[in-house]
């Protein structure tokens, strides 16, 4: 380990330009001490991954410098790793990066309680398995400083708990990018917020950061309201002076016409009045200009986020799904047995379980969204006639070969062009962006397009399968607002506990030992719910 008395890392005046017309960030100054557990947060596209790569020495900044006094390990987003991994086996991969690959295997088994079949292809590993494998690779190099880019994506609760324990026990420092507030609350003691204006540092965990942000917004709103009132007062005073001067001018003119004032004196008084009025106008114009500038300076500059609205099909309560003692099969494999499930039109259900337990398979089999390889057999299965929308975690129903607009036209053929453009505008697809191929969209943009495609359909059942995986915290806030305004039946699969705790879940189920069981706690009781899922 490096000398803990000096900062592990210092950065001066960092900036990064994507091209000659777009700068991601500039003027970044920071230092990182040896005991820091830092969460790097910010909206999608602001440059979090780029800043992380610069600090980790993966890329160079356009301007500025980074001095690192520690050994580091950088873990990129698993999705980017998957795109580059070959079909080699786990053993071949470990052999290629270490002459003592068994040490990595030992770390994986002792620190992460994970045993992998070394003959498996890297591509066959789950997101959680691949994350833990690469963390074990990093630990084998004894780093002082970790840079982790969204390692919590696609992890189930057990894998999240293993990652939490690892980070809490890690003796060095780390910077982590994640959009899971509940997780960040447990591992971070400092928040770096990256915005186009620069990097702001907040002490404490994510909940404290969110409270501080709310206080900042409230203070800015008060300042802005004060500035608006001052501008209104300045304009009112100027108007009153103008009216007073005009009235005085009219009175003087009338007296002169009536012969009450000599012509020479009347002219002199008029010139004096005009001079005074001119001086007052300059003063009032300056006061209005200052007040206008203050209004502009105090205006709250918010990140533009999608305005999401979802509509339910029926206001009446009715039974949608009834399953009594059925079994779920995937090919020749029995996934779940003796399923008993009843869903009515206003239920709000979350289904939890480890990755691979059958959460997505169950919902696809019930609503008929999968091939005959996944089937419910035995018992009794009743499904009402209903309109269903399924937002899956990979957004498969977005056709990558079509443009944004063509995707909307495909699922909403009855809407005219103007309404389609208006709806896409609500989801931040404007101007020529609607003609962009879906294949070129980021994960967050794909999510926005997918929600846009289903948002104007009247629904009986809305199914969200890991809906927040590619969304930044600002857009998740909008999704929470939309889901809370939706009154139809809701079925959610998610490991984002902060999201689940805020969407008014009324029933919670979990898949455990091939059975579907109710949980004791709801996600609103975050700690109890989390402990129930990770300890039993």
C-alpha cells in the first residue's frame, strides 16, 4: 500500500472535449485521500465514465493533469466488456493475464463465495459472475485505489450484498459510478457530483447528498422569487415615474396655452423637466437591467428530463390472472412448482429472486410473451382479455434497424405524424433526432424510446423488467412520478430498492427453492426487505 499521508490522486484543471464544438467538462480540480469511498454521480451523458477513465489513466484529458501516487485498478462497465470478450474459456482468460491464475480463483472463492466452472466460456457468465471475476483479478494485484464504472448493473440482491461487503472491507480507496441510491448509502462517505458546470463535492452518503440538493434548490427558488419581485417593483417604479412626468408635461403645456406662464419661462421649465425625466429614465433602466440580470442569475437550471405519462385502460377492478398449482417449465427443466398467483386490476406487485431463478420467464409465460419453450403446465391458469405492455431489460421490442420515428409509427399506427412527433418530444427526441437509427442509441435513450412507445397505449397490465438499469437518477425520478400516477395493474422485476420503495408496491413475492412465496416485508421497509432477501 502507498503512503497514506499523501493523497492517492490529484487532478488539476481537467477538461475533456468530444469535438471542437462540444466540451463535456472543464476546470475539474480534485484530490483523493487514502480513506475515501467516493460515489461519482451525475446525469447520463455528462461525462462520468470519461472522467473515471481519465483518473484511471485509460485516456488523456484535453487539458489538465493527473498525478497518481497509488496502484490502481479500473473496472469498466460490464456491458462494454461483454462486447469485446472472445469465446475463450474462463481458464484461458485467467492464464492470459496471470501466471498464478489459481490465486485469482482463490480470491473469487474466499472473498466473493463464488466457484466458477473454469471450462465455461466468458460469454456464458452472468453479469454478476463476470463482475466478481474481474474484481478478483483486480484484488490479485493489491491495488490501493479502485475505479468502478457501474458495477451494480444487472446484479441481484445477493450479488449486491457481496459487492457491498467487499467494498466495506477493502482497505484502500475507491470511486464508484452507480445509479442505485440504497447501495451508495451503504458504501460511500463522499459524493462527487459532475455537471456541465464542474465537479461539486458533498460530504456524507447519498441520502445526505439528496437532502443537501433539496435544500439548495429550495434556497435558489427563494432567491429567484425575491429577484422576480424586485424586477416587478423596479418596473412599477419606472412606470409610475413615466406617468408622473407625462402628467407634469401635460399640466405645464396646458398652463402655457392658457397664458398662465410666460412663454420663455415655460420653455425653460420644459427643458428642465425633460432633463430630469431623462436622468430618471437612465436610472430606472439601470435598475431594471440589474434586476433582470439577477433574475437570470438565480434561475434554477435543471437538467431536461423526459415527461413520462402512462395510462390505464380500465377504472374498474377485475381479475386479470389466476393461477392455481401450476408448474413452470423451460424446455425439460422444471423452474417453478405449485405456483399460486392471483392478480387483479389495481395490484402493484414486485417479484424478487436471484438471477436465473425464473423471474422473467414466469411473467413471459403468464402473458404469452415467449416461445413454447417456456410453458405453464398442470393446475389451472386463467387470463382475462387484457392490454399488456412489457418493458424488458434489453428493450427487445425496439427494432434497431428502424429509426426512432419509425419505431413509434410501428406500435402506434393510428396516430398522425404531428402527434407522434409531439409524443417523442416529451421524451426528448426532437428535430433530426427522430430520424436516428435505434441501433445508435445509448442504453438510456433506448429506455426512453421504449417507454415512449408504450406510453400512449391504454393498459390493463404494465410489466417493468429491470426498468432502471440504464437510467440516470434524474430520469428514474421521472419514471417514479409516472408509475405513481398509473392506476392499472403493475408487475415489477427490479433490484433497485430505492425505486421499489417509492412506487407504492402493495404485494411482494420472491422465487426461492423453485417456489413462489410472499415476503414478510414490502420494499417500503427498505432495511428489513433487503435483509430478508439476502439472509434467508
